[in-house]
DNA sequence: CTTGCTACTCTTTTT
DNA sequence: GAGTAGCAAG
C-alpha cells in the first residue's frame, strides 16, 4: 500500500512545487505525459493527509467519470486516506446533476427530472420545428440544436439570444420553444445541467453561500476543455475561499466545437491577479523523437506559448511514415505490423492503439482485424447506450420515474406494436393539452373510445402498476418486471441472430441495473445518462485498441498507429478553410502523437472511399512539418512518399499485377458533368491501374479529385 | 395500423 | 454504403 509520503517523494521538483502550492488560485500548465493526473491526485492526497482538510470539503472535477474513479481508487489505496470517498469527485455534469437534484424546484423542475441525451434533444428540436411550422429539411434539427447548445454553453437564455444571421434568428425562435418542451417533460438537457446550476447559484444567495462555504478547495482537471458555463461555475464555487487549483494544457484543447474555450486560461489570469502559474515540461511518457516530432507539428500554431518538452527516455526508433494504396491496404499494414511487433516481442497486443479522426474510419481497420483473426477493442462507435434496444429499455424506466416524459413515452407506447400509432398518440397529446393535464393523466384518467381504446387502457394499466411498484422494488426487480410484462422481451427475441444480440445487450443493461442495488430509480437513470463510452474502457484486456483521436485523450500506449493522414481526413475537410478550426486539428494531431511511448506510425492511403465513392486525397499537411531526420520512410526516398503531392506518389506506386491500361478518356480542358458536383472542367488526368484519376474544377463544388469509373463522370461535348 | 419497399441523406469529434 | 424517412399496399 502506498503512503502519502512515498507518493510525494516520487515527484520531481516542479511537480512537488505544484502539489504543495500554498492556498490561493493556482494554474498548472502541464505538457503531455508530464504526470498531470498524478499531480492532481497528489494534491488531493496532500490536502487530506498533510493539510488535514476534511475530505467532504474538497471538490475535484475531472473530464470523465473514469478519471474520477481512478483518482478515487488511488486515494483509497493510500494509507490514511480511507475517507477519500467523501471527496466530491466527478464530471461537471454529474456534479451539477447532484446539486440540482437537491434544489430542483428552485429552477422549475421536479426532483425526478429526466436528463435528455443527444437523441432526445434532437427529438425535442423536431417537435419544436413542427409546432412552429418550420421546414426541417431547410433547417436541420442537428444544426439548430448546435446553435442552441452553443448559446447554453455561453449562458445565453432564449430571451437574451441575439441573432446575426437569418438561420440564427430561426434557431433563436426554436430555442424558446425547445426549452418550454423540455420543461413540460420535466427534463433538462446536458447543457441545462451546467446552465441551470449557474442560475441556481446566481439567483439563490443561500444556496450559493452554503456551497461556497463548504468547498474549501476546488480542483479542476483538463482545464483547457472547460466552456464558459463551466468556467463561471468553478469560479462561483471557489468564490469564497479562492482555493482554485486548475491543471491543463492549452495545446491539448480539442473540444472547442462543443463550446470549450481555451481562453479560459487567460480569463483565469485576469480574474485572479494573484494566480500562481506553474509549468511542467518534463515528459515521462514518450521518446525524444516522438516529442520532437509532435512539437514540430504544434509549433506551427500561432498565438501559443513556446515550451520545449524534454525526456530522459532517449531517442528510440524513428517515426514510421508510410503511404498505402487504399484504406484496406492501410489497415492491412497495421495488422501486419502489429503481428511483427508482437512476434518480435517489441510489444504486447494490449500496448497498441490504432487512432483515427472519424468513427467511420474504424470499419476498414476492423475488417482487417477480423480477416486476420485478431482480437481488438473498439472504443465508442456503436455506443452501448445509443443502441435502440438499450434506449427502449431505458425509456420504460424513464416513464416510470418521470411520467411527464412524453419523449420516452412516444418511444415505448407502441414498442412492441400495440396498435397505438402516431395518430392515436397525437390525439392523446391533444387531449392532454385541451384539458391542461399531463399526458399521463390523459392516458390513465380518460375513457378511450375507438379501435385503439382497449390498447390504450391496457397500457395505462401497466404503467400505473409499474409506478406503484417504483418505490418498493429495486431497479433490477423493476427492470425484470417491465421487460416481461410489456412484451418487450418477446419483441426483442424475435428468433433471429440479431435478436439474440439485442437481447444480450438488454441483459447487459439488466446487469447494470442489478448492480445498482438499492439506488433510487431517478439516481440510477441520471448515472446512466452521464456515463461516457471511454468510462467503460477496460485497460487490462490484452488486445489492440481502436479509437478516435478525441477518445484517446488522457491515455497512453507503447505503440500508436494514426491512420488517414490526408488533407480532408486529418485535418478534417470541414476545418480546411477556417484557421481556428485548423489550429484545433493540429492540436488533435499533437494529442494523438503524444499518446505514443515508444513507437509511432503515421499512415495514409492514396485513395480512400467515403460514402460509396473512391477518391484520391492529398497527403496531410501535418506530414510536411516533420523533420527528415526523425522519420523513416521505408525503402522509398523522401518526396516519393506522397508527402509533396499525389502525383509523384502515384508514379512510385507499383501495382501488384500490371493490367492493360485503359485509354485516357479525359484531357485537361475537357468539360464534364458529375451527378453530385454538377458541371466542371478537367484540370488534369492521370491513368491509374485500369482506372483514371481526374482532377476537376467544378463551378459549384470547387476542385475535386475523382476516379473516372467510380464517379460516373460524363464528358460534355 | 403494420409491414416492406424505395429514395435519400450523410460523416467530425462527445459530456 | 448504410441507415432512415417517407410512402404504398395489406
């Protein structure tokens, strides 16, 4: 068992300085692999063990539940810190949910409020659009929701919302209605958890003061990823004692798209003039080669403080940069290389990760693993709690916990089919509205006529019975009851193989429900709503991990493959014309590279198929930033790797079996028509195996590189 | 009301 | 290429 003392002894001087910082606001700027999490944990241990701060007076906010859990486990393992369990630890969202539960009526919801996830939120936007007679073709629910979410992250209420564009003006109207629908459902969305907590504290001095008094120390991990709402929240909580201890790295800020504002780091310096800033630049993870390469990429971002990361780990192998022909060959290269590394005992399968920009890229990699008969672990992608059967099962529990939740009701009232269709449901809603009653009251109190009458009455009976049992049964018992009585079990187990898979998922959820023990239903649902996918990541399993670059944050692996190093993939195409977003892509690349301890592979495919079409992409601009001496290009010469442009790369590519070349169909200057991009002019064309690679400038879509056969490009004579 | 078919959009990244 | 929304027939 570790002791607090031995923990402190293993720290370097800079880390120690941070851990033992005197009271007051402190910001630790910590580069990748510098023991950031360790510093945060040690700080908590230090406060409890040395400074004798009572554990319940410490709040530690982490980015994922997993990080919180890890910290708690570490503290619990330490001698003399048995009461570490009392430290308030969790994500912003989970901490807010806890605070709100207590004072829910003050913000206009019941104690058993529901938390609406991304799916539910989109459904609410759709409902609002329908009510306001707005065309959801023209105003995409997801885009509207994006505007609303951004506003909420910046603490802008519907009546304060100011629009700059017509689109925003529409979104602003939807925002108001959206919030009304949420409250009618006795529900909050993710963003509300933060925003309403801030409002609760700002408008209720008694609540605020109680909280401010209680938390003597507030610690925040991954500070660069906080948004405005979160920033205001922590400064409120730490407002009295001012012992705010933040740890972060602006270079690893990769969540601007969901409202994170790394300028919070600057804001902190303005708001706390006595801020104590400590920098940690020694790296304990990667080889110097990897660090130098990562720095060469991040260095090109403007407006950043220049730090030099160093390690005592030595240089290690060069970074392997390879170009493969397609994404399938790229994936095959990954699998082959992993096999070699494992054979040579250079790494265990569990030490290896494959990272990509978008979840869609995982498929090619997965296929290669399956073909090779190799085990792998996939993080994210088909998120467990996003599965239909899981959402259905949870929706049953949700309507029992919160009868006002009509979004969940709509999900399950006709699943399995009971003869209650859209029309009947709409009538039910209308009845409720006409009587000014809740949909639950309308369903259970009313006499139902017509064909669907019996079906409605039957469902009402079931629902009432479940609610009556809510406080008597444990979540697990209730779960079993509902799944059987509702007919959902037989609906899922439809005799097919997929049906069995779905049932297995439902049973997995059942295990979670049973593990909840006597936890009240409402709290169980909150917890489930706030778990993230990486929280369930099992580090002990021995197989390579497949994950997005975003999901990789905070993790480390001996060997890292980053695939899809092409302009348009990494950096992503939606970032190419925006310098701010491009800077974020660069940070994402930096995060990915610095996950590697020993070996780093940067791969790209010459052509890649995305939504049916195979297109050649230019090499990622990030590859150009790597110094020659740090990279291993294999047997090919530099310049022939496709780092410069696709054409030189194409010349060095030797097809496995040369086939007779098809005659060139397109010459520069040729007018062409494409089904999606419209009319354009050929800029250049190169033959490619038995296909033709054509670069075309389209009037509407700009410059594109296409395959003549796959794209169905037509000549206009 | 349900089922099954066709047509169409879509890809960042997630608490 | 895949998932879904929308429509037509039973």
